[in-house]
C-alpha cells in the first residue's frame, strides 16, 4: 500500500482479496502496510481488480514458496515482543535458564542468577521431548507453576516448550512465549495450532531440516494469523561427530537475507558442551544473531538433563560481559529489562 493509505483503503483491499477467494494478511511496517495474499495457486489472474483500488502502490509477485516470512513480502525486520522484551531490531536479547524445571528451589535460584547477570527472558522446560522414553519427561503443570513463580519473582517473561496440541491450551496459559522444539519443527498440526494462538513462538530448526524447511515451517504459523515468530538455529546433524551437533552459523546471515523474522542461536544444544558455549555465543553475535538461548544450572553435575552443556551462573555472568562488548562491535546493544 502507499505510505499514506488509510485504514479504510487497506480494509477495502482485504475485502477484495477475500471476494477473489483468497486470504489477505495485512502487515503494518514502519513506512507502509504490506498485504500478503495466500490461497492462490500461481500468479493472480484479474490482478487489475486490486491494482485499481485507491491506496494500492504496487503488486509484487513473491517468487519463493515461503511468502509471508519472506523479505520479498516484507522488507523491514520484524520485532517480536515477548512481554515487554523486544526480539529483533537493533537490540540483542539473551534468554537463559535451566534445560528443565527440576524443582522450585533450582528454578528460582537459576532465574535469580540469570536475571542478575542481564538475561531478559527465562527459559525452562516443563514438557521435555527426550530421545529415550525412560528419561525424565518433565514436571508438567507443576513445572509451569514454578515458571510462573519465577516470572513473578524476577519480572522475566518465560519461554517454555509445547510438545503437542493436547497440552497447548495449558502451556499457553502460563507461557509468554511458546517454544517448538527441533523434533517438532515439522509437526504441522502443532504449527497450525500455535499459529491460532496470540502467543509469540520460538521455532527451533530441526536437526535434519534445511533453511528452506525452517522457513516453510514458520510460514505455517504466519498463515494461521500469528506473525510473532522467532527462528532458532540450534545445530544440525552432519558427518562430524566431534560435538553433539554442528552449529550452522551460516544459517544466520542467510535467514536474515531471505526473511524478515528475527533469528537467535542456541549454542548449548548445538555443541552439548559447556566449554563451547562461550566461543559459539561470541561467533553468533558476530554473525548477526538477534539473540541467544543458553542453558544455565546452579549445579550442573546434578542436573537431571543436559548438565554437560549447562553454564554455572558465574560463567554465564562472565559471558554476558563479553557479549555486551561484541554487541557494541557490531553496532548493537544487549536488550535490558524494562527496555521499550
Ligand atoms: C531445549 O531447548 O530444551 C531443547 C530440547 O532443544 P531442541 O529442541 O533444540 O533439541
Ligand atoms: Mn536442554
């Protein structure tokens, strides 16, 4: 739409798109609103019906299959608000917390520590997708309640994983941001279901998924009407077995070129080793990541899950100091709590 198009003109275009049998997706930007069209197979016939409407600037054919997430559709970076914390734009948001909620004491301890060190969102799983059915599966609703208590204590918004559509209403009640784990990246019914909520979504890349697969997974969520998606590179499977996974840092600048969505990096799951988290975090910010998600535990040797990759609070605090300097070197800054 033109920069000065009115709300009535935008609605008239949406109405015409619906009359043509397609779905309109208006997306406001800093200078103008773009209206995505889905439901059409191939180029739109009778494009003149739209072109002639007042306020229309131009019709742009999106050439990639992931339409709504593409830069072709929306030129400017999307900023996703999690509580009051922005992800994307000029700030860099650091998410930290335990792999899983083990107890009230452990979660509140870690929440206090990462908050003091400057993390702006708390992570922690209450429903855990474990490779073995015999491993700890998470505390469930009791874990969600502990996360809510940690949020009340620190003011940090909470991101936690939702594993299936059955538990989605419950998890969405407690979570400020819904995490879709790597193993569920192509669970299309779950993607559609989170797309129908109004909660921001953290979508992790599957470990055998291409960047295109990831963008198409995000498209499922946007197509249902939820534009608040943050992508996460968390390591992929390659021939190299030196570490748990191979962090594909090239995905960060590639995604930033192809999509307007924010991208963060998970150096903890990518490497599986605490001593790799600091160098990979530094590299991720240098590569243009909009944030990091890092596992922290107050007593990693006793962690129920992912202890080998968890940082102790002191190391996390030292990492935060370094990250502030790296952010400045790439003309950005770490998001701080309370930032607009
Ligand atoms: C997690 O973040 O706790 C997790 C299970 O990550 P992933 O889905 O990337 O393996
Ligand atoms: Mn974990």
